[in-house]
C-alpha cells in the first residue's frame, strides 16, 4: 500500500498511522537494531570504517532487507560512521580506528516497505573518561526525550527535556540537525528538534512515527559540513556523540521500534 493511502495527515502535515502499521515498523526496526548488534564485534583498533560498512551491507542483505542509504541523494554506503568530532553523516573510508576512538554508526533499512532507522555509539579499544561521560549524557538525553513522548505533550516538550538534561551536564545540543518523521518514507514531517521550549510545537498524537536522535557535543554546538557535502563536524573539534531510536506514539506513551535484541544499545553493555 502506498504511503499516501495509509492513515491520515493532521493539520500540521504529520501522518497519523493506524494500529496495524506498528507491526511493520517493529519488524523494520528490529532488523536495523540486529545489524547494529552484529557490527559491534567489528569495531576494533586497526579496523577501517569502510570494512565495517561492508560488513553492514552484507548483513542488510542476509537479513532480507534493503539499504535505505545506498543511492539516497547520491550516497553510496549502507551506513554513516562518524568518528570522534564528526557529528553525523560520516562517510566510511580507508582510515583505521585508533585506541580510544568513539564512533556513531547509523543504519537505515527497508523491510516490506517500512523504514527502520537507528544509531548508537561504539568505542575502539579503551574508552577515555571524557568520552565515557559524553556518551552517557547523550544516551540519557535520548531517553529523557523519549520519556516526554505521550499524546497531549508537544514536540517542544521532547526538545526541552533533551536540552535541559544535556546543558545541565555542561554539554551542548547540536541545532543544525534533527530527528524526523518516517514510516513508508525515509524522511517526512515533522522535524524533531532536540532543543526547545516546553509546550511549544505540534501536539503529539497516537499513531505518529518519528525518530529522536540527539547529537551532543563536549564543546560548543556549532557544526560545519566538509567539502564532501555530507560529513558534519564540530567547529571547535570537540568530541560529539549521538544515539537514535525510531518510535511510535501509543495511547499512553510510545513504542520503541529499534530496541537492541541483545541489550547492546549502550557501548558499555559488556
């Protein structure tokens, strides 16, 4: 069934999906999350990010899905891999990981027409203390945002929860990138900001599907995009981290579609 025939679009231009559509999103999200579980063993000192991406591309196919990113606006990889001060959209390449490098791996797959989109943090070798603190605050910022998701709250409540928590730990929230609606398309309304004023923005309704994916910096929030037109980095070269879940609003809260099957969403799971 085509995207425009499912559910309805509300006055804010946000699609409201039907109860039956949650199953498709759970299936796609589970595949994306499984791939991120599987790739953990590939994140080791000396491994190249292009080798990690090649592993991901194989798993995408083996799990019966297709990559949403290969061919998207000319992009040619099955993942974005963002190392250290790269905020997002890092392009896999021949550079190898060093001891203490932190990286975000972002994967989006399509299963039966539904999009599963998720990212999480990894570390090569020993996790430095300052990076450990950044990763923890970023993870907890995402979960604070998810806690704000329920019908009747607003998208501003999500952003406010994330911003208040991160800035309370003397870190900054990236303003230049945001979460987004998804379902049977990769990107759709609304833009899900990770900062904002409580009570502002569209009201959350049961049946909305979107990502929450805060990017948190140890330094200032400003970013710049490199000459490749993809890679975004912190302007002050400070470390950056990101976690992302795809969720659906339920009658009394939300479903997380991209939970780690092996409980490996946080890099210190072991």
